[in-house]
C-alpha cells in the first residue's frame, strides 16, 4: 500500500467520523441511516490511520505532499 492521503485529508476524515459518532450516540441519527453512517465513519477512521484510501487509486488522486 502506497500512502496517498495527506494530513489535511486525514484530519477531515477524523472530524467527520467524530461528528457522525456523536450524532449516533446522542440519538440524533438512528435506524438504518444511523448504522450506515456509523459504518462510514468507521471506514473514515480506518483509512485515516492507514493513510491509504482505496477509492483514490482508480482516479489517480494523491493528497500526500511528501515526495519521499
């Protein structure tokens, strides 16, 4: 896996995941929509920590600015 996510992208994903988790656990969103968004938030957290997004590959997107 080649790193293809920059720090800004990772921070935004973690913030969005935290918002989704807060809304779910406070009962603002619930049911099927809540479960789907919670799963999406989990995927955001996982991709942020791995610094890799598989959906970026087919489109050739790379937000990582490090050229090492």
